[in-house]
């Protein structure tokens, strides 16, 4: 069940012609996720070899890195969309949730 997204997500991106940059960043995230799964499977062997880190710890670090890659790309896309619409200017105050302006 956990391997299904490894096949379906790239397939879905190809079918719907996702931007090449998105596919590349998602590919990096998938590789980190696969590395996390391998670290999970080799938990005891990695602990014996490394001595100071178990496979479980490495799994969590790699999975966090995969999530960070996706969040980072989402941030890039939001800035690109904002720039294209003329909405994103880091020097201008942005509206807060209450409607008041907040300085950056």
C-alpha cells in the first residue's frame, strides 16, 4: 500500500502535464522517501554500523527532508504565482487575518 503513491503520483503528474520543475522536486522527495523506507528496513544493521544513529532516526530525518522539499517547492510556486499576478511585494505590508496591515 505504501508503494502505490510511488507509482501513481508520477503517473498522475505525467497525465496532467505538471510543470517540469514540480516533477523534479517531487522526484527528489520520492527518492528521500524511498531512502527513509530503506533505513527503516535496515534499522538494526544501520545502528550496528553507525553506532550513534539507528535506522529509525535516519528514517525520520529523511522523511522530514522529503516533506521539507515539498513545502519548499510549494512556497516557490506561491511566490511565482504572486509575482505573476503582481501580488507579491516583500516590501509592502501584508494583511493580517483580522484585516489589519502587518509589517514584514
